C-alpha cells in the first residue's frame, strides 16, 4: 500500500483482491484477470482527471524517477564534477560531462535522495549557494567547449537556512539565472518532478523548457502559499488549484514549451517508458537548437523570459 497515493485507494483495493485471487488455485485466475483489468481502467480514468493537488502528490511520489535514474537511462559516460571552487561541495545539485545519443553534453540537476539517509545527505534537493555556484562553473565549462546543457529540475525550492543566507543564497540564484541566459550553447531544461520557486528557475532559464505531464512548476509550494494566504497549510489543495502549476496550465500560459506525457499511472509506474519518452523529446529539441547560431540562441532565450516578465 505504500506505493499508492491517497486518491489511489480504490485502485489499490482492486489490485490487492486480484493478487489474492491469482494466488488461489482453480477458478480464481479468471476473476483475478477481470479485476486487474478493472483496476487498470480505473487508473486510466483517475489519472485523466487529476486535480492540481493530486498532480503535486504524483510529482512527489517517492518512487518517481529522479536524477540518478534519468542520468543512468538517458546518458552514457557520465563524469560528475564536484565543488564550486569557492566554498565547497553541495550534494543537492549534481552535474558533469556525459554523452546523449552520441552527443557530448553537460548535465546538471537536482538530487533528492532515494531513502531517508539519502534525502538527508542531499538535503531533499534543496540547494545551498555552493550548489548554484557549481552549476555556474559547469555552464561556463560547457560554454567554453561548445557543449549543449541539459538540466533536470526537481526541487521544492532553494534551501532557506541561515547558513545559506549567510553565504549569499539570493545572489547565487541570480547569478546562475544570469549564466543560463548568457550561454552561447543550447540549453534544454526538463521539469521532472517539483519545480519550486527560484531554486527551479535558476536551472530552467532555457531555450526550451520541457515538463513531465504530472510535474508541477510554481513560485512557491501549495503548502507555503496556503500558509501565507490563509495561515493554514491544510488549505494546500485549494492553493494548488489557484496557482496554475500543472503542465497543461503552464503550456497554455506560455511558461513552458512542451509536455512530455507519462505512462498511465505516472512515471513511477514505468520508469523505462518515461526515459524513452524523455529521450525522444530531448533529441528533437537538441536537433532543432543545434542549427541555431550562438547569437540566435541567446536572443531567443532572452526574448522568451522577457516576454514572461
């Protein structure tokens, strides 16, 4: 049951009963198959009508494909590069050189961690200033050697702790956003889970912003918005409805360029299929951007974000 989200309880009950019947000898197999088909149909119907809050829960699913899975599936010869050469190493942002379908690229993304020790190590994907300054360093390397940059965004936001503020969190986010806009190479960002606030935009000021179907992208979390407006995080579902944070909303508003559709039931149900869909989308965008001059890439990127402002 741990794999199921609260709104999936009817699906969980059907699948549990189907497993119990399948384990019984005799006539139970036919009824089990029927129940499994009903569960799959219910899942498809449920996911076709998800509310913004339900999509937020899917984006946060603990088994959703994260940076490590996507790098392993999408890229080869990944060589991580650590440190910002100013203060230290931040575990919430990872990046390095890799190959994507034969192309040399620079990959940068948020790392949330897989279990409790991993989440603590990676600070739940909430980067400190040294993480953003590491990203600047990697973008500078990519620019110098003419490598396209691919970013995988999945963070509730930048870390708001005292130590991060003391080391210039706001300035670091502004600088990495500036670095994104100044790149003379193609930059493709993918919102793969949560895209929270400036901590997400810092890696997503790109030529093409792709967004997974059940990802969310907003200036603040629904809980944070509800706490500010109504002094109660319990009203997060209401806040999510008002914030227009889903992929469909953001495509309609012109904030993103493309939706990468997920397997039925979310990317965590079939990570390999999700990787294949992302590979097709990334390949198409890199092909299109590869024909553009450095000046055109910068001008297009700047025009897109100035229009949003």
